[in-house]
């Protein structure tokens, strides 16, 4: 085995991960086709797309960089309030508002990243939780700016790109959210397969060794955290723009906990985990809400407990197993 | 001013009773039990129900709260907590958050979402003055009970055989097991004791912090601060942490009500930043 063939094999393996799988194409085609296929469910689909973007954001730091967070709602709320305030005071252009939300999220991420980089998993959990609670309290007490407990009202949105007005059926909202999700997904896909993304995974798997091979751990993690915060900010902005309302609920602790459940369902560490998880989670929520609307919290708790007791990679494992079998079948056919 | 301080101390005492069980279980099994507040809530509801439905006097409802929480604690430890010890912190956190959510929604369903109140006996109501300091009778009672508990816990922890075994197991569970200390049984007992204390604290705290189904979520952060700041290897650490927290919270809310709970969260983040490693991961020497 010469060194060159080893290098080419590594290169090939990396390339294989980067290539578009037919199933991925089918996934996105289906997502866009849902607009035509399920015209009565567009509001739910819009929520799914936003939740998927939010989950993608957590997956970037949890699945790829190994940073645990219980306070991801802070960035969602930041983005939501920034986009809402932007629409209220500056202008109703959705894309500009989206950028405002993303940069607000990213700013908060950048500011808090030095706190998160310290300590063990447990300290991180507590600090992210603490930051989220602080942001919640801030939004609550700055009533003149955020509307406090009444929520931010009077968010009026202009048409997307100056062409498509938002309507009550969620037609524009879904296409808008899905497009944003798709574009950001492409960026994330590029990022995780770049040398930067590989170095994140190296840090996740063995920080000491990554540092020894010359990876600047702290800076890379801070960058990943900021990027994820920007993604969560984008999800918040979409939420604010498509519902044209922002309430303290976007910062609530249950948002962060829900998000954990989404990633547990979908599996962390591959980009589709958050997307699949978001779909399953929302459908589950919708189904349960139709017969017991009040006690959703109980069910979410039960699912968390069961998933952890049963091993949280169940669904992820099944998906992987199926994918592995499919690819094995395909290889067999090629040979 | 001194009256506020006095209230803060009473509040801190209750926080100590609520949180000390958590700090021991965390230190012993390295298990993050965010559901600790659920046991406190259970104790509180048991006390309220016992007094309202069965006409149990206030003093007798306190041991009931302790017993109920301890028994449920033992049962849960046996049934569902055990498999969690070997899992990662993230798993444990999500598991216990799931338990909290179930407890919150379940209590809401069983008891309704309203605030619960208790009727204090006449000799615990009102306040009197000593040297210009207004002292609430109930607060004094709470301080007396919790102070007594703290002392006996400290005594048990440092002077009895159970305490020395416990300290050995907290220091290094593997070696303790090798020396023939039944760590698992020790842990089950401690867990029950911690849950019972939480239940007692929940019952004592109804008058001071209120009781409704969101109790475990609202006060989760307080217990965590007590544990993170106080450390897990002694009784005195969490005690002083709880005092600090109680006084800071009460004084902050009296003097600058507009920023409210903000002080507490800022305090926690600041403490975690300045001592990121010394809180959960004890230094191995």
C-alpha cells in the first residue's frame, strides 16, 4: 500500500460523502412538490420548514462540533425579535429582515461563544440555559421595545422580493421558508464537507488530538457556534415574518427542549437528521394535539424519557440501516 | 433592611433543604437530575392535600411530605433511574427534563393549574419585632427547622459510619466498592433521603415561594445554582451557596424589582465563567 493510493482513497471517501445522493434529490423535490400536493396543509408545512431550519442549526453545533446546548431558543428569539422590530421600524422587506435576524442571532452567538467554549458538557448545558434565561428576562423587562408579555404587535410584511405577497393560506410563507431552508441547507452542506467542517468533527471526536494536529480549537468552535446562531436567527426571523407576530414564547425553555427531541428523533450528526426529525415531530404534535390539546407537554416528556431509555439513536439507526442496505443493493447491481 | 436580610436567610434555608439532596446525588453518581424539583412539588402537593382533604395539622403534614417524596424517589430510582447512570450527561439531562415535563403536565391535569395555599396555624402567623427588626413567625420557624436539619445532616455526614461511607463513595466510587461498601444501596438510600428532603422543602416553601404545577421548571435553575456554586462534596458548600442565593434573590427583588430574576441568572453565569471546572468536575488529586 503506497502513500499515494492511501491519499487517493481518503480523497475518494471524502468525495463520496460530498456527492449528491439520489435520495437527497428526491427529498427536496418532494418538499417543493408538497406545495402542490398538500395545498390545505401549507401552514403546517411552513412550521415544519422553520423547525427544520432551527434543528439544522442545533445539529451544526451538536452533531458536528459536539457542543451541547439547552438554550438554543435564545438565538431563535433574538432572530425573531430582530426581524420583527426591523419590519416594524425600518421596512417590510422580508429578505432584509431575514438578514437582520440572522446577524442579530450571529452577534449573540459570537458574544456568548467565549462562555460556551469553557468547561465540561455539564457546564455548557448550564451556561447555555442561563444565557437563554437571561435573554428571556431581558425581552420580558424591556417592554417598551419588545412589547413584553403582550408580544410584539404591528409587524407588517411587504411582498417577498417585491413580487409575492403573504397570504392567509401560507402559500407564499411556505415557499419562502422552504427556499430559505434550501439555500441555507446548501451552505451548511458545503460547510460540513469543507476542511473547516472536517476540523469540527475532529474536535468533536478528540479535542486534544485535534489541537495537537494544529487545529485552533477555540476559534473553530466559536466560528461554528456563531454560524449555528445565525441559522437559528434565520429560523426566528422566518417565524416572525410568516406569523407577523413575536411573543415571549419564542424564547421559552420548551423551545430548546422541543428542539432536543427533534434531534433525538432524527438523529444528530448528519444534516438530514434535523429535517427528518422536524417532520416527524410536527406530525406527531399535530396528531396528539387533535385529541388532547392541553397536555402536549406530558407527551413530549414521555417521548423524551422513552427515547433516552430505549437509546436515542433508534430512528437514526433504522434510517442508516435502510440507507446502508439500499446502497449495498445498488453496489451489487453495479457489479 | 435587616428584615429583608432575615427573609433572605429564611428563603436560603428552604433552598438549601431543597437542593442538598440534589448535590449529594450529583456527587455520588455523577447524575444530573433536573427532575429534583418534581419531588419538591410532590411534597408540597401532598402537604396541601393532606391538610385540606384529611384535615391533618400543619406540623404532621411535613413528615408526610417527606415520606411521600422519599417513597416515590426510591421507586423511581429502582425502576427508571438506574439505567441512566452509565449514560452521557446529555442523555441524563434530556431524560430528567422529560420527567419534569411529565410531572408538570400531570400535576396540571390532576390538580389544576392554580396556585396552592396552606393555612398556617395561628401561632405561626404574623410577625413580631426585636430591636426594630420585623421577624415573621413562620420564617423564624422555617429557619429553626432548616437550621436543625442542616446541623444534623452535617453531623451525619461527618460523624456517622453512613456518612463516612458516603463520603468515600463520593470521592471514588470504584475504590469504595472494592473496599466492600455497598455503593448502590448507599446511593438508593441517599437518593431517597434527598428526595424526601426536597419534598419537605417543597412543603415548607409553599408559603415563601408558592406552589403551582410549573414549580419544577421555575426553580430548576435555583437548585442548579445551589449545586454548581456549592460543589458536591460537602454539606457546607451547598449551604452557603443557598444562603448567598436566597439573600441575593430576596434583596434584589426588594430593592430593584424591575430587573427581577435577572440577578440570579447573571450570578450563575458569572460564577460558572469564573469557575468553569471546579463546580461539577471535582479536582482529582
